[in-house]
C-alpha cells in the first residue's frame, strides 16, 4: 500500500510540490526515489494517486496521476470540547479522536483545568492531526479550534445539535445511541479530571445542555473523549444505514 502524504496547498494541477516536513519525511525517512508511488490528500475530501517526479535538496515534486473521491468521514458531525490533559496524553487524545472520526476538537478552559493551551501546543497538536490522518486514511483534517471558556462554549455551540455535558448522575451512555443524527450533529463537553464546578454545570444546564454519565468509575479526560467518540460514531453509522 502506498504511503500517504499531506499537501498544504490544494491539488489543482498535474503536479505539486510537497511542503518541507512532508518532503523531508519522504526523502530521509522513506528513502523515496523518482517514480515511487504515493497517495496525496489536501483536506478537500479527495485523495490523489501520485508518483515522485523529482527530488531536490529541499523540495520534492509529485506528479498527480488520478483523483479519487473517497469519503471516510462519519455520517454525523461530532464535536468534542474537552479540557486538555497533561503532557503526552494530549497527543494520544488527538490521535484517537482523529481515528474515531471526530470533526472538531475544542480545547476547553475550565476552572479546575491544569494544562493550558499555548500557540506551541496548538501547532503541535494540529501537526498530530495530520500524522494521524495519514495513518488512518482520513482525507479531511479534524479541526482543532482556538481555546474557549466553558461559559462561552455552551452558548456558542450549535443549538440544533444534540448537546451533552459529561457529568456524574447524568443519563446512561447508551442514551447517545439515539443522539447521533447526521442532520444536526452532536456536541459533547468533557471537564478536567477534577470535573466541572457546580457553577459550570449550572451554566450549561441554563443553556440547554443535558448530562451524560460515563459510568461509576473516574475516567481520564482522553478516555472519556474516546468513549464518547466511539459510541457516537457507531450510532451514526447505524442511523445512516451503515451498521446492524
């Protein structure tokens, strides 16, 4: 199977030049040669069969052979708003949400949050999205937005979407099986490991959010995000007629 590479610019002609990071990976890690096959995607939803046309010291030109319309997105637009975990767990969460088909990740700023979002962290996580998309075959990138405070986010989220706040005492997780409507989408908010404060929960309730329980055990942020994404993704496939 051909290796996948991301083009930062839309593929619009018979050839493109890969960006520096992708060119370096192709030549120094993959040891590619002129004529080697590869797959290119550009966040348009399509992917392109291609081959290496030329290799220079700091650039690689790729010849486009065929455009393929291959949709590997979830039938339902899933948005996860989560307080970022610490350290390498951020990368793990982003990787798995990409694999599970989440459309958008909103880094939440909450009262009890420990990890904070910086420009460097945001850039690194967006690069992780590209690498995870290359691995899992997605042709659209999961969006990671700028950080948002919980009060702002619960008001800004699409009121037509199903909106759930992960909080003890909420409805059981299987309630999400009927929430993943492709027409409206789903938004889920996940707090830090200390949970949301009573004030934050009250704000969400006042804005029309419902509670969802993830069970009797305390989950790490990334575990909760993956559990919600997996259930929603499976429910969306069934709702769209692609599952049992």
